[in-house]
C-alpha cells in the first residue's frame, strides 16, 4: 500500500495472455426448464470459472467482468500495483478516481469512516444497483491511486449475479472503471472488451450483454439531506428525489451541459475530467425542434458525403425515415429512453466498425434517463452541439 500519492509513470502494459471464462447461462438453464443434472453441472462449471477468475484478482491481476451497466475492468482496490495495471491497460491518466465495487455492505466496515442517514437511505433503496455513492474513505483502506488523492471513495454494489459472485470469489473490493481503452465507447459485450483490451489484461469473464447500457449514477449524500449528482447514469434524478430530504442538486460541472470541471479542478467523481466514450470519427449532436433538427442533420450529412466522407446518423425511431446516410442507426423510441441508454455505446462502436467518419446524432429530452444519454452523447461528441 502506498503511503502517499505520487505522479505515476507513463506505464506501457506488457503483452499478456488474456484468459477467457464463459459464464453465460442459456435461456432454458436460467428458467430451470432444462434437465436438472445438466443444469447443475453447468452451474458448477460456472462457479469453478468464477473462482479461477477470483484467484487471478486476488493475486493482483486485472479481470474484465459484466455488471448491469457496462463491463468493468477490475483489480484489487487495496493493491497499488494492480490498480496501476488498470491505468496501463486503458491508457488512462491516473489522476481520475475509480469506483470500488463490493458484494456486501459488510465490506463498507473496512472501507469508509461513516455513513450518514441520507447515504443509508440510498443504499437501502438502490443497492444492489446502478448507483455509486461517494463516502469518506478510511485511511489506508484502498490504494491512493483509487481515490486520486481525495479523502473520499466512490462505492457501489452492482446488480449482477456474476459480478457479485466474482467479487466474493476474489475476497476483496474491486476497483473497476469501464473495460475499454480510454476515450473509446464503454463496452456492453465481452467482444467489445476483447477488441479493446485483449492482450493487455489478465482475463475476461463473459456474462453476455449488459442491461442498463450506461454507467452508474454517482452521487454525494450530504449530512443536510441534499443529494448532489456528480455524474448522471442508471438511476435518475426523479428516482433519487424521494430519498433526498434536502432535495437533489446537480454538480455545477453538469449545469448548462458543461459536463467537465475546469483544467485545474480536481475531479470529484469518476468520469468528470476527460472526454470519454468517443467514436473514431467526428460526432456532432443537433438539438432543437424535430423538423429543424432533421433538416439540419440531413444537410450536414449531404455536405459530408459530397466531401467524400462516410456518413452516419444516430436517431430515434420516430424520425428514421427522414435520413439518408451510409449508416443509419436507431436509438429506439423517444418514449422509451431506456432503450437509447442500452443501445448507445454499441451504436458508437458500430459506426467505428463501418468506417464512418462523420456522424450526426439527435438530441433527446433530459428528463429521466435522458440526462444520462445526453451526458454520454455530449462527451462522445467532445461537446460539439448544434442548436437549431
């Protein structure tokens, strides 16, 4: 355990042999409709594979695993060398805090110095689930690489059986950012992880597609009952409100669509300081009334096509017929923004796979999960937005 936080070197990961553990259950196995003995044998094999992956983590290795949000890249949160391997694999600056994942609230006893009433209410309501709570860290409990030198630690309990079993098998809290190269769209499939990090990490646990599709909401629970959203995500402001006696506020960095603190500001939460989630081509977001948005997007697409660009558009089902492009992808219906959250990162990767060089995306209302969708879209676009 480091005693102080020092600037880390520009680590270059050694080429590794990345192990692969398939722990997916077939539909009939999950429902219990398959043969009992075959089903039990499969479950026993899955348990064995998770124990193998847990041993790798306990020994200081890096293992990607599924959660209900996106795939995470885990390492022992107490082990600075293991945490440094996360930064090296991702190519990520080490001055951004990481989220610590736990399998039981009992693990908080060795992590934090206290839990106020507001934080306790949030845990009871949303754990396990896509909510990360920033808490006062116990000195020496985790590597200072995890907290980025702050006196707090971001903690969550994922709502995914594979993740919970893996954390238990490892026998330690896991620091785990998204399992992608820094700046790339977050992974919602094990294949996305393999594409970005194969040969750079020790293992991948394949639990199938993730559910929510965008990362967890990160909040600070104040002693005064105020809940401050540091990063929008899988739990909405509206869902938080009944458990915030002092109300729900947005961190100033989120107001007005800024999304990131200034250059000198220390990030209070994972995902605040740098541009994330970006595809390889140029992405811009267009906001305004539907007819004007469609006209402007098509005009931009036509101009790009005339320049020889490969074009793409990310739109909602209600407007898909308006667009002509090399790659037209749907975010689902505006009436079901949870579908947009689930599809967003896979769509950005689809653009990359199709070689798209210029992309336009429709903005969406920032109510409910729309806040998280717009936050990720703007980060992916480098905050390039056109208002019409």
